[in-house]
C-alpha cells in the first residue's frame, strides 16, 4: 500500500470563479498534469472526490445558507439580499455555473482524506480544499464551505485531538472560530498581519482564544517581505512547542501556496524548497495521521511546481528538480504573463525549485516568538496556564 492518496476530480478542469477572479486559474488540473509529466501520480494513488452530503455540510454550516446556495446554483441568480445575507453572488464569492456542486466536491474530499487516515492509515491530500475562511452562514474570501473544519470534525468523531496548522498567507479565521469552544482542537496559523491583509481582523499575537470559549489558538503575524529564514525559524520554533504541549492524535495541514515569492496576492518571499522543508517537518512528525489540503495560491505556475513537490513528499518519492520536457511545455502553455518582466520568471520553467530566499531573521519575528513563549498560556510551565488571562 502506498502511503498517501491524492483526491482529484475531472470537474476541476472546467472554468470556475470567472476569468478576472484570482482563483480563475488552473490549479488542481495543472498540478495533476505536471505530476503525470513526471510519472509521479499512478492510478492506484489517485481517487475521485465525492461530494459532501447535506448532513455532513450541516455539521458546520447553517441549513438556511445551504438551501440558499443550492437555490442560487439552480436559478443561476443571486439577489441583492443573497449578496448581503450570504455574501454569495458578488465578485468575491461568485455564483459561477455549478459553484455549489464544485464546492461540495472540494469539501467532500477533505472528509474522504480524513477517512483515509482513519480507516487506511494513509495520508490524504485534497488540493482543491483548504477553504479556511468560510463561515457557518456565509461565504468568505473565495471560500463557500469550510472543508478543513469538516475534515477536523470527521477526525474528532474518533475522539482524536487535532492540531490544525495553516501555512497559507492569510489567517485561518474560519477554522479558528469553529473550534474556539473545543479544547481538543488547536489551531496554529502564520500569516499576513490582518491590519494590512484579508480577513482584516483577528489573528494577532494576543488573539489566543478562551475569552468565551474553551479552546486555544496560536497566531503569528509575519512582516511584509518575510523570507525563507523567517518562516523556517518561526515554524522550527513553534512546531515543537505546540506538538509537545498539545500532543495531537492527528494533524490537518492547510498548504496554501500564497506565501511563495511570485504570488501576486501576498507580500512574502518564500522559495518552493523552504515551503517544502516546512511541510516535511510537519509530515515527519505526523504521518500517517495527516490530512493535507490545498488553500490559497494565485500564481498557477508557482503553485503547480510546489504542490507537485508536496505530493512527492507525501507519497514518498523523489522528484528530479529539473522539469521534464512535457512538464515545461505545460507550464509554458499557461496563459499567464503578470510577472514576465521579473528576473526570476524564466527560472519558473527550468526547475521546480527556486533561487533560495535567505536573509537575517526579521527582528519582528524573533520578538514575536519570544513574546509568545513568555505570554501564550499554552506555552507556560504546567500549572501556570490556568492563571494566565488574555
Ligand atoms: Zn491565502
């Protein structure tokens, strides 16, 4: 048995979101094609995604919201009231053709990935998932349904404690909020300061929960321009703290690629290989009790290179750095020229890795880590956690 399964769907080859939307780019399909060019996605490791059932969506989402989304898909019409109440049918969360059934497929696959862990002891990778902003009764930030929440809830049905780690450039607010009352789920998120980026609130160092709920969260806003050493130092410091203190039975990793250097929506400078080293740290400690989802990532070429490398790690195979000729052709055929004047643009087609983005660790990062170490209740010596109040 192979150690991991890849959850895909032919559906992802159809256009979605709309041509001018940041997600109106090839993502899962390009990753699959690149892996096939490498000969790294055999049929036995690939599984078709199944849609999430209504009762599964209702573990987290309001029935009225689900009904409204189904109606909007069927009538292909969202009213002003739909836009206001459900945040559906606007530019951010467009009601593109079959948006509901496409989103339920991406959502069901995170539940399947959890079940692959529970029943088969295999890591599940759902690159179409990672929709970490969706709220119970609203679409948010391009996310219709919160598949990481549903995957975690499926793992929770076994009684397992779950650590959620969010590498996406944006704060994993929807997942954090979902588990504010659950002490058996810990969320860890590294992201853009929400004073300057989506979702524009929360996710601060001192936002660790427990003011009304039972659960903790751990958040680390990263400075603009944060590079390989910033992110790797942060994760290398935080990961042993949270995994030792929390002792999870399973890990859910959201692997959005928008922290990568070429990404047009964030302001970080992380190389593909640094991203993959962070993934490896988490994988080595967690597999096979590991669910991996996709997430943000708005540069199709950078994303496909990165997720191809991610899959190689999860499935236990080496992948040459040099792109195979067919893979290079595929990437060159993508309709994308936003950054063709950048000096690294040509590199994107030579190798699946990047020039390293090293540098001295930003003082904001070291200071934030030291502050968390001395203030975050979860990281205090045993017995003190109960006394510490936000
Ligand atoms: Zn993001």
